[in-house]
């Protein structure tokens, strides 16, 4: 847990892989994670928690079963618990995720896009 200010831009510069969220802070049982994303992720869901997406740089889409939410820099969206969703970035985008500790980025799916949890930068 950090006790000093956090510079999001410098933290993002250290991230090299897409779709691999890194923890930068914790608040109670919630983690703030930064990620670089590009292209399409997979359809997945988190049955036990909502998930907050905040766009720091670029534009993203979050496909839901009934609609697509488009987000630009400075915008956020909360995916409700249990909602199937697929994030997409047509170009590189930088995002912050806020979710409980130990949430797997691919939900109940385990594949090559499943990132390790609790990797701090």
C-alpha cells in the first residue's frame, strides 16, 4: 500500500503489455489498477462485483449484451455485477479499473489473456 502521491502518467509508462492491469493503490478491499489496452478483449462477466472503467487516454467501447457504451478521455462507466461485457480499444488506450482485490480480469474464464493478480507498480 502506498503512502505517497501517485503519478498516473509515470506508472503507465512502466506498463508494456496490453490487457495486463497493474495495481497502483488500495482503498479498503478495493484496488486501483492501470492498464494499457488495444483491440478487442473477450466476453466475460464478474458475478460477484461491479467493475469501474475510467478512461485516462484514448477512447474505448464496452460492449454489453444489449448495447455498446462509448467512452472518451475523462469518462467512466460502471459495468454492473453479472453483466457480460467486452472492452474494445480501436487504438491504444490507457484506463484505470477499480474493483475488489483478487478479481480476475477474465472473470470465470482462464486463458492466455488472464493476468496475474496483485502485481504492483
